[in-house]
């Protein structure tokens, strides 16, 4: 049986803020509004997705599986150290996050997004609300020189 054809999907483009040089620190996360929204987001997504509040949510393209739960916090697939039984090489008590992500993504209408190249995580956004960062476009700013 032939494998499920998957079309490589580029990261959303054109993106007016993707090539913004040196996006700088997040300056609004200390506001009361941002803290309140981040608290609500954590309360909702923590129990459901084990959200680690990275501030740049990519759940839609990872089969609704949080990549930040990977011990290596890989954003673009497994490390290559997956054990033969599908368990994680770092934490054998858990199944590889990326195997689960792939399996779940197959059941989604937008499964082609799974192969989108996700930009490196910006640790300056840790703890901030990905909902606000999505609305402001801050989550789509990438390091200078990085392009998919
Ligand atoms: S990708 Fe980031 S924002 Fe989305 S669930 Fe995971 S830690 Fe939370």
C-alpha cells in the first residue's frame, strides 16, 4: 500500500512580519491584560494539551499535540533516537511525542500542515499568551536570516 501523500506546506507566506530583523524582547507581557489572558490560556490549554506556554502555539500543525512536551522540545519532528517500540530515548516511560503527533494529524482535515517547516522557538516568548502573540503577529517573527 502506498504511503499517504503529503504535500509539503510552507510556513504561512507572505508574512509581513516574518523577516522583521531583530524583533526584540516581548515588551507587553507584563501588562495586566496580557497576564490575565495568559492565565486563562494556561488554565484552558494546560489540562487539555499539557501546554507549556511557549507563546508560539503550533498545535494546529502537530496533530493537536504539544511539541514542547518532547524532552528535547523539538518543533519539526522526531530526533532520530526513537526506540523500536516507539518510546522516547530520553524518557522511556513516554511514547515519542512526534509519533503521537503524526498519528493524530492523520485524522485532521488539515493534516497537510504537519509537514510545514516550523521556525525555531523564540524563548523570549515563554510564558506569554500565544493567543495575543497570534493576534499581534509577534509569534511569526523569526531570527534575522532565518527563512524556510
Ligand atoms: S505549542 Fe506552545 S502554546 Fe501551544 S500548547 Fe504547546 S507550549 Fe502551549
